[in-house]
C-alpha cells in the first residue's frame, strides 16, 4: 500500500497517517503530526539522486566525479544527502560503507578526518594530528569500500584562519 493517498477535501495529497489523524479528531495527534519534519521527494531530489547514482555505479572512474548542490537554507540539502546514505547503508551487516555522509562543522582538517573515521566506526588516536589521520582515513575508506563521499555544510571550509582553510581544502 502507498504511504500517500489523495484527500477528498481541497484536493490535497496527504499521507495515510495524516488522513487518519485528521479523521480521528484528536487535536494532540494532529498537532504532533504537524510539528514533524517532512521530506517531499520531488523531481529535483530524484535528479540529484540520479546524479549521485551515476558516480556510485561508475566507481572507480578514471577521474574524480563531483557534484555540488546549492540551494537556500532549509530546502532539504542535508536530508537529501542523509537519505541517500541511508538508501545505500549496509554497514550494520557487513562493515562496508559505500556512502559516507559527513558534515563540515569547522575548517579543521583534523576534525574533518576524525568525523570520517567516526562515521565508519574506525578507531583512531584521539590526539593524532591531521598528518597522522590522513593516511589512516585513506586506508580505512578503501577497506570499507567507499564509493561516494558526501560533504555537507561545505561553506564552513571557508571559515577560520587561512592556514586552516588551506589544509582542509588540501585534505578534501
């Protein structure tokens, strides 16, 4: 059965859960459902996933394949990346991470590398510098059979001191 169903009033498309909440007359249930974040799979999302799938299926390629997604805040870029990772998640069973999704929260190269290792649940020396973590990340990403690396909040790469930014961009 579909999660989506056409509503009779006003021609709105509602999820089955939304229709049941509306029909129940329970104001608390309706309010709870209204506060939830919703994700709408529209043609733009499908086009982005299709582009990511090209890189996923063509891995490894003769050269690197890149895709930059630009949109206003709150448009769902992070959800697109996270859902794409979840769609390809096999880590719980196999220890493989074909898609890794990492958010840049600063211009720290060391922090970025540590987040990658945390995402794939790989141990690393907590006091290790970026120079120590970089070769470790490369080995680990090969061992987990990475095919697509998604970087979120890339604009944070341009915050901070010039040397920090340069090192992060070099690592990426």
